[in-house]
């Protein structure tokens, strides 16, 4: 399947903007259309999971950025929330893993989202990473070969 990843991000962001009063800002630093070959529903699920988490684990605006660099499509989802301690950053991609179970319990969730996202990204020969600082926020980065 040929998927215009820019249009897909735009549509997913719009869906969230309609459902939430939170500020969700999409910035495209690249060209208008970038075509990836992959599964549209699965790619949408990755973007959905990352934005959903950013909204769940922060209270301020969420920023979604798109860029193309070195034959890679690069998607960043940034929040200004609690952040994730370095010691936990590798484990958040494990199935059922949740940071600080007492605190995350109020936000609901199973701890499956990021493991699903990671698996989908891998299936598309991509890479999913996190940069996060406690007290400042988190940025999840997805890179797909074009
Ligand atoms: P579900 O997948 O059902 O929504 P979940 O959000 O707990 O549940 P994951 O998406 O796999 O599951 O995330 C795992 C854990 O990583 C979360 O419980 C949370 O502790 C942490 N986490 C994920 N995204 C963020 C974020 N943007 N900021 C801070 N912590 C995060």
C-alpha cells in the first residue's frame, strides 16, 4: 500500500483536535506529500498511540513535527509533561510495562501502546526512540526509510 504519511499525520492530528480542547500543533518542515509503502491503518495506529500518550501524560500543548532527512521520514511527537526517568526509558517499550503504576493507574491504560507502536515501526523497517527529561517532557521520534 502507498501511504502519504504527511496527509495521514494531518488527518490523525485533526481527529485529536476535534476530540480534545488541548493545543495540538502540527508542523511540516518537508514537502507536502511523502509516500511510504506500508500498511495505512498500522501507520495511523503508531501516530495515534504517540499523540494519545503525549496528551495523557502532560497537561500542556503537544507538538507533532514532520521532516525528511537523509532519505528518512522523521516524525516527532513532543510533550511538556512529567517526562520519563532514564532508568525506565528502555522498558516503556515492553509489553504491559507502565512507569509508576500507582500514578499511571488514574490515567488508565494497559501498558501495551508503545510495544504495539514499536512492533509496527519495526515491521516497516523504521526506528522508534524516546528522548525525555524528568520535569521537562518527552519526545518520541519515529524514522521510516523513504
Ligand atoms: P495504553 O497503551 O493502554 O494506553 P499505557 O499508556 O500505560 O497504556 P504505553 O503506551 O505502552 O502504555 O506506555 C507505557 C508507559 O510509558 C506508560 O504507562 C507511561 O508510564 C509511560 N509513558 C508513555 N508515554 C509517555 C509520555 N509521553 N510521557 C510520560 N510517560 C509516558
